[in-house]
């Protein structure tokens, strides 16, 4: 139903194009009534009855709407469509009316209705296993509705499958179902049968063993044909014996049930007889008491005389006069008390007004005190916050005072600062060994400077050696640059050899009177041409 259809139906009460009342229909009608400002509890049952006269909702119908909304809230998305398409008759049923399609509680829980018993499951995926409790409920439903056992057998074939009941004796199947029904009835009467009932709800129902059918065989000469015929007769006799034993057991169960009913009936008759005897004794006792009371009353009436009656009247008159005088005295006292009460009420009113004033003053003072306490708490919180900040800053300051920056970045692979490199160069100039250079720096900083540093944070031996090489390289570049810029420079060379390899070192006197050591280089020979080429190579390398 569209919103326009709902509005038209509510205003004109013309039956819409629908024949069943679903849960979604109720919700749509409820929303339409609320939008038009009409009473849902009183109008909704009339609208539902106009659509389907078989559905009679109570007025007011708050409970049914509450139940539907509760189911909608508890449903997941995949089950919401099924709930909205569900007829209202499955959710709401009038008390005293039983759903004719309901076979039993366990069958309804697993979706086995009368429609399923008559027509079977729609698909193979919908088929559910039949439990012993469900079989007992089917037998109970058969007895309640007066159905024949052949119909029940057809129901079971549709639920279990025809292969399950093929060649099963009908009498054995009937005894099996009746035995299950009686067992369930006995367990429900016992207080300790809940666990066994739960097991019956879980155990699958297994039909009786199919009756063996003897296939006709062609007689053949020889002993083998005779033995097969004897075997078939023996199996048939065995099946008849089992069937007879089952019938005997069922008869015994029926006999026990009749004896139990007879015993219960005899106990009921005895109990009713005892109650009748007790009622009869009670009636006789009441009759005797009434007779005794009547006798006592008659004796008391005979003892009463006229003289005694006049004396009683005289005493009563005297008492009445005395009570009249007391009443007059009490009236005068009451008027006096009324005056006193008026005065006391005025005093009470004045005291009440004064108490009200004091309470107002007390309330004002309490409010002011509350505000002051709030301000004190706010100040205390602010003071504690400031104190925490001060302590944090002091801790940071102390940490920074005892912390030294060794690298230009936050990572362990960041390069060391220029101060660290300058310090190591000075230590190289002071001829500190590369192996002990970091240990010396760490010892000085931790002992004299009180810095929180570890030895692993300082450069290793390789770094110290690289600093020495860098210093040599820088000094060579500086010397080569000074020589190249000098105008009057004197060059000196010194050659030596080791293991047949010749080396030459160069020194130059610049115009400023300084001696610059340019470096040492391997040369092919000690001739002046080779030395000059080596000198040019050094100048070109260190100046470009």
C-alpha cells in the first residue's frame, strides 16, 4: 500500500486491493493514523477488520504493536523481510482459540506444520530431522483430531522420506508412536524428567525395523533350494515373533495404565467418602451447639424479672443526666481551649514565617559557600597544574644541563656536530691516539662536566683516524694554495727510497717567510723532471 492508498483508506474506509493483513500492513496503518492525528489504539482495529474480518484485534491494541516492534528491533536484516511478510494471525491469537495448523511446540520450532505433513517440504534443503519428541507430538495431534493411522503414516513418509518407512509394519509403527507418546506423558508428570525430555528433543526418531519380505524363488533340485526356503521361513517366523513380542509389551503397558487409572479412581472415591463423613460430623456438631445455645437463652429469659428491668432504666436515666452535665462542662472547656488554640496558631504562624526567613538566609549562605568552595577547588586545580608544569620544566632544565648535543640530527646515523669535529681535531693536534680519543672525551665530560652521556654515543676509532686524514688533507690544500699564490717562493725537495720504491717530499718558503710542507708522493725515479711533474700534480690536485 502506497502512502496515498493508506490516506484514502483511512478517510473513506474503502477496502484496498489486499486480502491479508501482514505485519507491514499494521505498521503502515499506524504511521498513517499518527500523521493524520487520529487515535491508533481505537481506530486501527476497525481498519484491520475492514481488510480481513477474520482478524479481530483488541481495542486498544498497544500490546500487538509493541510485540511487532520488539520483533522488528530483534530481527537481523535478512530476517526483517520475512517478519514484515508474516500474517498478523501468526503473532496475535485470541485467547481460547488454538491454531489448527499447530501440531506441537517442538514441531512448530522446526517448521513442521500441518501443511508440511500433508504436502511435504517444498525443497530438499528445507527438510529437518524428525526427533522422538516431534514423533510423540504427531501422535498426540492424531489422537486429538481423530485422524486415522494411515494418514499419520503418510505424514511420516513425507517428513522422513518414503525409503525410511518402506516395508515397515503398520502395527509396529503404531506401537512405536504410542510408546513414545506415553513415555513423554510420564516424563512430564515427573519433576525429574526435564533432562530426559530434553534428550528426546535431540535424539532422532528411528522407525521400526522393516519387515523382511520373502521373494518367490523357483524350486531347484538339490539341497541348496531347500535350505534357502527354510531360511526364508525362519526369517518370517522371527519377524512374526518380534511383532508378537511388541504387541504383548504394548498390551502389558495398556494393562498397567488401566490398573493405574483404576487405582487413582479408587483413591478419589475413598477421598470423597472421607470428606462426606467429615462434613456429616461437622453438621451434627453445629446442630448440637445450636440446640445448647437455644436452651441457655431460654433459661436466661426465664430468670429476667420486671423489677430488675425498672432498676436498669432508672440507672440509665441517672447516667444520662450525669453525662449531660459533663457535656456542658466539656463545652465550656472546649470554648476556652479554642481561644488558646487561636492564640497558639498565631504564634505558630509567626514562628513559621521566622523559620522561613532563616531558611532563606541559610540557603543564600550555603549557595555562597558552595560557590567559594568551587572557586577554591578551581584554584587548587590551577595551582596543582602550575606546580606540575614547574616540576616538569625543572626536570627538563636539569636534563638539558646534563645533556650535550653530539649529532646534528635525532638519529644515530646523523653526522656529528662541528664542535665535536673541532674537538677531535684539537686532540689530534695534541697527539692523542685514535684508540683512546673517545675515551678521553667521555672521561672529561662525565667527570668534570657531569654530563649524562655514554661511551657508545661518541665516535669510534675510525672516525678519529678520518679526522687525522682530513687534517692532513686540509693542511696540504692550505700549503698548496699558499705556494700557488706566492710570488717569490723557494722549493725544496727531499727524496728517499724503500724496498726499491722512491718517494719525494716537497717544502716551499713563501714570501712571508713561512715554510709550507706540501706533501709526500711516490715518483718513478729521482730525476728532476719526475720530481717537477710530481710537484705540479700536487699543486693541481690540491688547488682544483
